[in-house]
DNA sequence: TGTACATCAGTGAACGCGCGTTCACTGATGTAC
DNA sequence: TGTACATCAGTGAACGCGCGTTCACTGATGTAC
C-alpha cells in the first residue's frame, strides 16, 4: 500500500532528522572532532550500529551537518533580504549582513563547522557547493539590483583590481554579477570577506578585551563601511 | 658544578623543543584534535609516560604550541616592519600585512590553531595574551607613527564610530594608539580584522573556485584598500 | 481477506584500535662533604 | 679526589575509557498473489 509505505518513510525521515539534531547538539558541546556516532546513538537510546541504517559513516553525517549549516545561513540571509523592499538596496545589504551575524551567534558550533578551520582529513564533497553558494547569490543580487537602478558607484580613489583578477571575474560575472566591473566584483568579494571576518573574529574570541561594549554596533559600523566602499545607496 | 648543571638543562631544553617540533608536525597532519602525547612520544622513540617529565598534560603542550604560534606571527610581523624605513608608513603597512599571509601559508595548521575555531573545552590561559598582542602592537605603531608625521587622514564620508565604542577605545588608546581618534581606532581594528579575515578565507578554502589566478595580488589589493581607508600614505 | 515471502529496523557481541594519565621502578647524572 | 646521597630521566605495566565499523541475528512491517 502506498500510504503505509510512506508511513515507514516518514518515520525514517524523522529519525534521520532526530539524529542530525542530536549530532548538532553534540557538536556544540564537544566541537567538530567530538562528534561521535556512538554518543549520538546513546543519546537516542539505540545501539551504536543502528545508526548505520541511516548514515553509512561518520563522515557522511558530518557532511549532512555541513550542508544543513550552509542551508541555514542561506535561508536566514534570503529571509532577511526578502523582508526588505527591493529598491532599498542599502537596507537589504545591512539586513543581510546582520542576519549572518545573528545566525552565527545563535549557532556558534555550526558556524565554526563551515567557517572555522577545516576538519583535517575531511574533504567536502561536491554536494556542499550548492548550499555553500546561497549567501553569495543574495549578496550578488543586491549589488546587481543596485547597479541596474544606478545606485552603485564605488568610491573613487580605491586601488583597481589587479589584471590577474580578470580571469576570475569572468565566470563570477556570468554566474552572479551580470554587468558589474571587475573592480566592483573584487570589491564585493572583499566586502563579503570582511563581513565574515568580523563575525569569525567576534565568535572565535578575538575581540575579547578589545570590543566589549556593543559588538552589534561595531558590526553595523563594519557593514555600513563596506556598503559605503561599494557606493551602495538606498533608493530615494 | 655549574657547567654540567647547565649541560643537563641544555639537554632538557632541547628535548622540550624537539617535543614541540614533533607536535607541530602532527598538528599539521591530524589537526588540533589529533595532537596526541602518545604519538609524539612514539615518534621520539620514548615511552608515552616520559613526556610527562616535560609537559604536565596534553593541554599544557597545546598551550605551549599556541604561544609559539602567536610569537611566530609576532616575530614575522616585527621583522617585516623593521625592514622598512620608519617613515615609509604605507610600505610598512603593506609589508606587515603580507608577512601575516606569508607566515600563514607556510604554517597553515599553526595558523588554524590561533585563528580557527576554538578548541572546545580548552581555555587559553593568561600566558597566551602577551604573545597574542604582538602583531597588534606593530599595527598600532605604524598608525601612530603615521599620525605623528601627519600622514594619517581617514577618508571623509565614512560612518563614525558608534558612541558605545568610546568606552572600548579608552583602554586601547592608552595601551596602543596614543592620540588617535575613536573613529581611527575602530577603523584600525576593522582593517586588522579584514586582513586576517582575508587570510582565513584563503587558507580555509573559501576562495576555492572564486579567486584562483593570483591570490597574492588579490590580497595586496585588500591590504592597499584598507590602507586607503585609513588614509595611510608614505612620506614623500 | 489470508497467507508466504521479502524488506527493513534494530540488537548485541566482537574486532582492533588509540587515548591520557598514574605509579612503582631502575639507572644515570649531578652535588656536597 | 673519592665517596654517599639526592635529583632527575626514562621504563613498562596498568587503569579505564571511547571510538568506528562489521556481522550474524531477531522481529516487525510491508508486498504480492
């Protein structure tokens, strides 16, 4: 019967996500290297070998968590962007930047999973690439929209992109940036780097005894500065 | 006898640094969590318990490696700075930024140790703080020197530091930045963050399929942009 | 609708491994008289 | 200079632990006739 077959599958899907949830919690406590199939099984009241019905190995579970984390950031970013009027490019930019920081603070271990030191010996399979690109797509869309509206004019006087970058800019332009100049594409990448760099510094403890009063305000300052560099302005 | 006593101590000091060297190598292969006293002992042809004559626990060895890594970056940065004429502030800035990237590429696992995801359950003891501050001291000195020479004039139009930052700026000014304004101090921190953010992105694989042609040139562009933001100019 | 068979979920024992740390010990190296 | 003693380096066995993964198995759930 079709209904009962999906019943079994529903239970299966539920257990898979329960396993991932427990694994995520353990990640938070023990860190990436502390993720253990046995511990997950224990917490679910199963015998350790039962996990193998759902994930063929520890690495596959880790991969699933990485993809989930990328997707969670991606979803947060898309949602933040979608909540703004399309033509408020600066607002969209700020909202997107803030959403990354907010998500990271709420899910530090998952953030570390995707932006911390790579797990040695673990090679991210191709599956992660799609999920990993979601935030970049949103960033690029904001800049594209702003550019089309004539509201993107990078500060004059900044150094031009090196010639070598042209070869990298090509595929990026094709995939994401439509008509933006090489200079702007490189600037966009740098802003993106600066935003994540900021979040990582805060999360990994670099701002301890350095910025203590209001890190959200400091982060906003960084995001606003980057927007200024890109010459990003709201409609008006 | 004094000479023979130092002979024993010399052997001891040598073994300590041999242990650290082996540990560093293992870190490179296995990552932070793969560092094991037993493996270190094995590679040195000792029995595992012998290590305890030199390090009271695994965490102490880890701490020693962290301090060494901070000191290595610090030394690289200081050396790069010292090689430039004092009044070439922009050159000093670029040299210092490049030295960080160069060191990181040459010692990826040690870089990950100090700038990657924090090791869960491990709390860095106070001893690391001094070593961790060395690079910041050099950064600050360049800006201070430039300011005193009247060669630091931040770009107009950038957002001002949030009011909340004043309380953080105070101690930083006292310790590092002498007379720089709050705005400039925050900008300095952001530049510092951007530089490390760049290095981390490159090292942790975020630029895979994004910047492939000439990452050194792209990094230079980032460093130059940050210098421009700070309004840092060479004497002339 | 009822029965025979196939699929799937979960068990429990086992393999073989590595880990940090403690402890009582043997020798060698240094120190004091 | 020679001897008695104290310090130190390194050994080897052990404790108690956790890990990933495999495998033959029992029952339960679903499927086909």
